[in-house]
């Protein structure tokens, strides 16, 4: 199977959702603090990376397509950094600034390549910011081949039902990475990509593959989805369409860090499907991309060169 790079170069994807900044402080641990029984990390290097929906957009560009990013940030340093990193990555960022909130920031402290601590800053955006997202999407969606909705439950997709309706009216397919169990919010999307835990939240625990298939197909029909992909970590991925069930085993790779792996899978699905591949082949490329990215430290990307 050859990666359709020439067709991917023509793909233009609109990514909407919860953008965040992943901040890493790398250091060495050589002693325990005299103030409390905790390690002292002497920070030697700092690095900021795009996270959430911004990481999806960055992966899309790394794979050779074009991406426009629509999300909400605060009027702060982290928001400015997301804008700067997006431009540096080749992502067209159309960020809505909400002065009432702090940009979603995940700060990780690592010692000897092991994560010791994570500190999260996050707030819910105001309704006025959501209205601006809806207006921007209405103006942009018809100029794109695919809409990707990246939901991390931070509030940027509080009106997701309206966004899906707008895209459907424009004839643009919608890929959703969902959050929580209220999947009726995503009614009318083209494809949804819950992970194993999220699927259990939505349909309950299953005992057999037949039981999973029955419940998954019922959910797909209820939500009028064209496809439903359940990502299952070391068990691979299972695709459900009107043609039935197709399972793809996970590729054998050493798992170093799963941060952002779902973003990479979503990006690969978007670019390959928009490039003309059927769902089965698109999932195979997404599986390959996910297998590569879990071997990297932190929120990372997979390039077209690595896929080929």
C-alpha cells in the first residue's frame, strides 16, 4: 500500500476544537528536597509543543496536507505561543481570543525522560466566544475538504451540534474525536473515533466481539454515522460501517509515550480519506501513524516520510 502523497498535497482540512499548549520542563534529579520528600528537578531545557486540536492540525501539515485551525485561547503568553507555533508549523491559525479565560496549558516536569508532575491550567470559554467559533466555521467550512472536530471537553465545542449541521449543509464530511458519553451531541457526523474507554462509557462493557459489534452498529445507525472507529490501544482498531466489521491489529512498536496519539490517528484519517481512500485503507494508514507516534516522547507528529 503506497501513501497517496500527491493526492494528500491537494487536501485542505479545517480543524476545530480545544487547542492547548503542552509545555515540557526537562531536567535532572540528583537529590530529594530538604523541605518535603519530593525530588528536586534541576531544569536544563524547556520546550513548548502544540496540543489538542492544534496538534491534530500540526500532524495534518506534517503529513503533507494543508490545515486551518479554529479554536479559543486567552489573552496571555500561552495563547501567543500557540499562534506562533502554529505559524511555525505551517498551520493557518484563526484563533478566537477570550480575555476572560486562561489558555489551556499542560505543564509537564520530567526528570531523566520520566514524567514526574503535570500541572493543568484550564477554563471554560464564554458563550460569545462560542458564537464567534460558529460564525468563523460558517465562513470557512465550504473552502475545505474535511472538517475535524477535536473534543477534549474544555468547552470550545459546546455548540458542536450546530457545527455539524453547518458542515453537512455545506456538503463537507465531519470527523469527530469525541469526549464523554453524550454521543447524541455528534449526531450526523461522518465518522467518530472513540477510544476503548470512551466507547465503554457510551455503550457499556462488552464481553465478546459479537456484543461489541452489535452495540457499535446500533450506535452508528442511531447517530447516522457513515463509519465508527474504535481505537483499542494494544488491541489495534476496529472499524464499523454498513459493510460490517473490519479489525486491524496494532503494529508492533515499543510504546514510549501515548500523549497525542489520538491526534495523530485523527489527522491520518482526515488526510487519507480526503485524498480519496476508502475507510478501510484510511484506517490502515491511521494505525500505522499511531504505531509510529507512540514511540516518541511527548506530543509529537508523524511525517509523510515516516509513513512511506
